[in-house]
C-alpha cells in the first residue's frame, strides 16, 4: 500500500541490476529521506522484506502498529538513550530471518540525514552477514545488495526519485578472513559496501553544486546513459580534478554559476538557445493551450475545489511540525495517509446522503481523478505560459542568445577537457 502511495507522491524510475528473487539477502542503501527510503527500497525489492527500525518507532501510535505487524526488527541506539545490549535480540532475529532465506533492509549510515554526500557507514550490515554465515559453516550464501537513492527534490510532490540497484556482493569471499580475524573481515566487507554505495550515489561537497551539475549534464552531448548516472560521473570527475587542480575547478564552478544566472534572468533554458522564431509554432502552441483550458476547465475546477482545503491542511501540518529537511516528505506522506482518505470519505458521504447511491459512487470514483488532473493541469499551464513568453521574445533576443550559445559551447569544451584529463589521471 505504501509503495503505491510513494508511486503517487514521486515519479519513480529504477535502473541497475536485477534483485535476487530468493535466498538470504541484505539490502543496504543511503538514507537521505526518512521513512520514505525503506518504503522505496522495499517496493523495488519485489519480494517480502523485513526492516530494521529504530526502537522509538515501535512506541509511536500508528507507525508502531505498522512496524510491529509488518515484522520490523527494533534496533536500540545510544542516541535514543537505549541500552545497546538489547541488540543481541536484534542480531538473533536477523540471523533467524536470513536462515529462512528472508531479505533484510537496513541503512548502514545509521541515521537519516540531509548531507550532500554519503556518511561513514556502521559495521552492522557486515557483522550480520558474516555472523549469519558463521552459523552455517559459511555455506548459507548471503548476498548484500547495495541500493542508491537519488531524489530530484525530496519535498516536492511529483518530483522524481531514481533507484539504482548495484551488483550483489557475495559474502563468501570474506568468510575465510572472518574465521581468522572477525573484526578485520567486518572492516573489509564494510569498506566494500561503502565503495559500492559510493558508486551508486551522487556525493557532493555542498548542495550548491547540485544545480551546477544539472546544468553541466544539460550542456554536454547525450551519451545514452541515465541522467543520474551522468550526474554521478560528473561529480566524481569534479572531485578527482579538485584534488589535482583546485583553482581550475573553482573557476569552472564560478563560470557555470554565472551562466546559470544569465539564463534565469533571461527566463531561458538550455533547450531555448537554438530555437528559432516560428509564427506557426507560436500560434499552434497558443491554440493547444487555449484548447486545454477550455476542455480541461470543468474537471480542473472540480479537482481544485474538492481538494484545495486538504492540500492546504497537509501543508499546514508540515509547517507546524517543523521537521528537519530529511523528514519533510515523511511528515507529508503520513499526513496525507490520514487527511486525504478522511476528506474523501466525508465528501462521498455528504454527496451520497444528499443525492443518492449512484451520485455517491460517481463521486468516489471521479473526485480522486479530478484532484490529480487539477495538479497536472496547473503544472502544464504554468509551463505552457512560460514557453509562450519565450516564443514571443525570440525575435528580440537573437544577439543575446548567440552570446549565450557561444558561452555554452565554451563551457562544453572545458567540461570535455576536464573529463579527458580525469580519465588520463585515472589510467596513470
């Protein structure tokens, strides 16, 4: 159920390797988005999963019930004021689950956070995997599957999230070392997990670099890879070059930031720079948007009137809760689970009582569709209006757009040189 809700809240895309359909598996992921992350990983797993959850969740009114009946395993942490000796029960529960061929989901960073890069990993995943193997004379066949989560905007409705599944790590290659020295093997396996997650996540020094990465990704020619993979490659190249030539990277960062500012001030996007004014295209665009207004107005009005109040209430609840940035989406999702069904049930009940059975059934089916359409309608119309403004301004921006094109091409050349230099350094 929550997986379907996540599919409504975000536009989800999945890339990478296939998930093992059976056998003992530990899914490990980065943890930027509170309780949303385990739902996303659990949904992409395509099989029954058990979650490790911090112990305080089990004492919460609704989440505690869900955690208990969903088979979650409590983790006792010092930062929660718990006695960590109770984690012996947690390890036993994990071992028993892996013995039965179950899948476990955990986040080895230990906490949800809003940092721009992967945080140092705890050793729990490696200890669980190797401990479970030791109970079966190292013949259990546990695999660790790294999962990278990349959100375009964690807090915005209908933003995108990309889930990349990495190649499974076989624990078997560490079992001989574990038999000789437990902690050395745990450290080596944890380091491998960290490298695997680092290869699936965009790791930045600061959040301000992310829009510049998106700009660089748009400037360079498309190589056929997924945009998130391209962003990750650019970030890795930038980090590598910053160590070798920090002044060059600082200058490139300033040039990209200035170019982005110029585009924003002109109300342009990269794709507009090579467009030419075309009267037929402008008229067609205006007619399409006018037709969308006329045809979509009734359903849009119904959706807006029906759902504006609960939409505002969810925003109000989120603002009142004042959550940290990494749990804003969690608060919104939980508020939506409560507010929207209650509101919908109330509307349908009123219409049922006032107009009879069939109008009530019609309202139950139509109102959710109208709500989603209203959201889509307003987003598309805003985009259409901005596009019309650009098309109308094209005849007067020839010289300006040419200067911006020249600057874009110069940045593209610099970015390509940067990538070639980084590749040469790597080969050396």
